[in-house]
C-alpha cells in the first residue's frame, strides 16, 4: 500500500507539472504576441514546475523499486463487458501500468473499441469527427458479474473525436485541465460495480443518457448497464474498463483481470464474444 501511495503522489505531481508547463507556454506565446507580461513571469512558473518534476520522479522511482519486490496479485476472472467483435488497446497484456499511470485505479485498465477501419491517428483532416461516425458509439455494455451498483455518474456530453494530429494536441491540453478537475471529468459518464470481496469494476466514457442502472441496484452478469460513448477524456468512442480495490477512484488501486473465454486482449488484437457465451 505504501508503494501505491507513492505512485499516486507521483502521478498527481506530474499532472500539476504538465499544467504548469502549459502555463509557461501561454506566458511565452503571450509575451511574443505583445501582451504586457513581464519577461521573468515564465521563469517564476518554470522553477516550481522543475521542483515538482524532480519530486515526482523520485516518488516514481521509489514506488517502482518497491513494486519490483512485490509480486503482482493473481488475475481476477470476470465476464467480458461487451458482446460482438472488439479490439483491445492500451491493455495490461503489453505493459503495466497499461495507461502509463497508477492513479485512479488504472494500473491494469484496458480500452476496447469496434474497429472503424480508420487508423488510430487519423491524419490531419478532418480535425474532429462526430461520435456517431464510429461503430463503437451506442454499442451495449453489460455487467461482468453479479454485482451491486455503487456509483453512477451521467450528464456529460459525448464530444467529437480527437484522433487527428491536431486533435491529439487538443486532447493532451484538454486532458491536463480535466485531470485538475477530478476523476469525473477524466472518466466521463461512468458506472462502478461492487463485485464483492473488495473487487470493483469501472466502466468509463459511457454515452450520455444511456445508463440503465441506479446506485443500489443489483445486476446479474450479462445485464445491460449502458452504451459505449465518448464522454470524458476520450479520443474516440470506446470503453475504458478496469478492476480496482475501492469504489472511490481517488483511493483505488488497480487489480489485474482476465475475461472468461477471451483472456486479456493484446494491443490491436480483436476478440469476439457471442451472446450465447453468457
């Protein structure tokens, strides 16, 4: 737990560092454009940013050293959260932490989508596409096990894609701002299930208005809980799924998973789940 705390501290300090770097860039560009900004303003922001970077780096190294001495917990088997043919991205089959961070319980998280036939980085134009242009948008999401719904967050819009080169730059800057606003803005519309035994499943980026459960509901494996969307910190419609040890994203540590009949999809690997498999 001590190593997990250090990783969370490192992740949060790094996000603040990135935000301060954006502030420095704004100050520099504003000064170049003739805004009345003192020449030393950028340096005043850059100095604490550098200190935060060093502290974050030290915390990350200490956490990695402690993690190396602790064996990973065994994977927890649950059902797949979707049906049909999907493709895995950014999953723990390829690296851990799969999303580059341990915060918000994301150590073993995975992204999955229905292949649109477009490359992940979608060129220069159009800069953004409507969410409805992607086959993942509106696809049903189902409970991975019998569980209790402990968290429902809805109401955020399904924004346009961020998959082009300029769109990804925008996504990066937007992501820093979202991280400072808290996990709700990162995960977008989301549902968290209590599977029992200290295990929780999180579904993120759900389509606005599609969530079919309420907090306190009991669900059974395979029951529809919502639809795939593009809310929160998302480049295109997809499902972000993870298991974690706490219902509060700010306190959660990630837990490894494996999907019945599927395993853990590798980056770019397709898998198919038949409705009859449930």
